[in-house]
C-alpha cells in the first residue's frame, strides 16, 4: 500500500483514552486525528475535528472517510454493518470486528486455527444455559456473547449445588450467552502483536496481567513464562493476524497452563495491557498501530529495560498523582476524565527497571 503522507488525517471511531493515546502517537508522526463518536471523551481534547454522531449514521461515516486517509477504531463494539459503506478505508478491517464481537465465534475461529480454549457452549435461553453448564462442567463462568468488558455482563457459577440457570440468565441481562468451563492456570498473560499491510510483524514480549474485580490492575513485562509457552502464544497470534489479513495492533489474552497457552479472548485494537510500551518499548503499541494502518515500516518492539510494570489508576487512585510525580522512576498518564467513579480507569503509571 502507498504510505499515508504526513499532514493527513486519521479517523478514529471512539473517543476514549485509547483514541487519545493513538492521537498522541499520530501527532508525533505528523498526522491529525478526526474523532467520531456518539459522545465526547478524552480523545476529543487532542483531535483536530470531532463528529458527534451515532455509529449507525452511514452518511456521517461516509463524510468521515472522505475527510480522512484511513479510519481505525479504539474499541471492538462498533456496529459492523454501517461500516461496510467505508470498508475500503477501515483498518484493521471488518473481519476482525466480526470475529471479536461474538465470544462464541471468536473461540470457534481460534479452535479452527489449532488454538486451545476453555471448554465452552453457547446458550440462547435459560434452558439452553442449563444444558451448556452441564456440558462444560462446574465451576464455570457465564458471559454475554456480545458486549461486556471489565467484568461486566458476567456471572460466576460455583461447583456444588445444581445451578439456578434462570437466575444466572437474569443476572447477565437475559441475553445470548457463552458458558465457559474453568481453566486450571498459573497466571494470565497477553501477547500484543503489530502487523503491517505487507504481512510483516513485530511481537512485544508477553506481559503478565493481574485483575481485580474483572478490571486489569497491573501488567508486567516480560511475563515469567516457559520459552515453549511464550513461543506458542506468539505463533498463534501471528496465525490469527494472518488469517484475518490484519493491519494494526492485535492483543490476545491467554491463560498460562502446564499444557501451554489457552486462548481467552482477543481485542482487535491497542490494549490496556500494552500501555507500558509507551516508555517500556522501543516503539509503543500506539505508534506501531499508526505506522501499520498508514503503511509505514513497523518499529522495534524490544524492551527499553530489564522489567516494566504498568499500574492502572482506577477511581480515586488518580488522587495519588502528586505523589506519583514525586517518584523519579514513575511515568504518569492521566486521561483528562473529570469524574472519578469506582471502577473507572482514570490513568496509568509505568515504571521501567533498567
């Protein structure tokens, strides 16, 4: 593909902090950003233009594409059908969105490539959910098939007494679901991969993740994995990206098990567990995403130190900003959000050990 020249505009679907950090990386390479979202957010603070419209507004999407050299997205729940009108300009592409938006489809896709997943079964009613739980076994976790993030739209089903499928169905909002059997794992990790239009890739070191209440709390690179597990995860990430003809940054979350990596879920976008790359890698995930979608060579994904740790600042954690800035080893990023609600990601702090 012909590289997008500096001075061009990148359209970003979504106005959150990921779009904001993409915009910072784009500006460093001489690009502007045009944010498109149904509500303003942190990305709007640094955008050269903002279209305030629903993602279903086809006419507004066409106008966005006409004003931009390329269009990308900062989260994976943008409706696919309206985007078909501008598909030629959208990267990573619509196929990645289609696969990632439905958890059942996502796991079937990965299994078809030879990847390992937790036992799973789809459910479209309380009766089907009862059958799905019997199939995958207990304990289990039930998730909405679509939407849901940071632990939302999920219900855990413990082992023991027969589960009340009707109550679980109601707890997740009475919508199509996936039941997943538990996996015996030593830890959770993610693999972030950048892929260019020419098929070349740059793999970041696997990162160990710790969640609290379903929300990512810390990410540490490199993860303490066996070489075989790390290589198997990297190989599967490349297979997924190649199968999707992917262009941009892709994140895949795994469970670390004695039998090797078990696929959990994928995000066809820059990812919270990759925020450490801004200071902790030679090229951040945000810059490599911009490079990829604009047809530029990818930058190296190597660490800048021996160890890097990223901590999310959630809710009132952001009130620690003064103390964090007093730490000479801390790199603080605040997202410009004005209301610190419980469970809301307000920023992050990264520390690099040389």
